[in-house]
C-alpha cells in the first residue's frame, strides 16, 4: 500500500522524525528546492509519499538544509504571522 501525505501531515511527520519545528511553508520550500517531489495532488494541493518524507529526514544533507530553512524562517517571520 502506498501512503501519501499533504503538506500539513508531511510537516508533522518531518517534525516528529527530526525534532525540528517544521511547518507547511518548510515543506513547500523543500519542494521548491527540488528535494521533495509531489507524487499526486488532491484538490490542487500536492501529496507527498511518506517513504520520501522518511528518507528525507534520514538524509544528512537534506536534514542540514531543513534545519537552515526552519531556523531562518522562524527568525524572519513577523510575530503573529502564520507559518
């Protein structure tokens, strides 16, 4: 069986696996940078394979980039803005 996840659940999974504060914006950034490919879409929203998210969390280079993205984004967002 192939399990899929949207950006919100993908962010939750990556946060749980990495211990980093991952948001849907971070998942979108990973996709923009080519590290995460959408497998399908549902209501014009991308779906990602859970196995791909798990592999991403285990990859040291991707993990370093995710850490950079999550710390940069959390510092640059104005207080009270949605992530």
